[in-house]
């Protein structure tokens, strides 16, 4: 079987209490296999689900398990050093404080 291209997950972005939050479902992902990079203007996500489902006999398949990739320009600048990432119940939420003078790059550990 050939390599399947990484899927782009849907995203919700919201602003609250001086922070920008990015929420995205990545079914089947576990924190050790998720990498997040935050810059002042951008977020990048790579996730790999590590269990095969090739042997399944699907009757309907609306979502995939496998590789996920997201590269997203942010609507507001953030401070990467204050970013944190939490994966719960298949939903990754990355939160970063808003900042006009944010700089650098951060790779928060996914909790």
C-alpha cells in the first residue's frame, strides 16, 4: 500500500482574555507523536497516528487515522514563548498570548 498524504484538519480560532486559541481535532493522535511550532504569525502542526487500521472492513469512513499536517497564518501576532499545547480526547488546543512585538519561535511540549 502506498504512502497516504497528510490530511489537513479543520480548525477553530478564537480570541479571549488576551490570548489566541487554535483548536483542531486530530483523531487517533497521542501527545508524543504531535509536534507544534509557533511563531508570532504562524502555527505549524505535524501529527502521526501510530496504529494501522488497514485490516478494518469499513462500512463507512468519515474520518481518517494517520498523518495530520497544518500550516496556518495567524490572524493576530502572538508571543511564541508563552504558547502551550494540550491534547485531550482527540482535540489539540494551542493557546498563545497576543503580542504586537512577539518574536522568535517556540515548540511547546504537547501535554
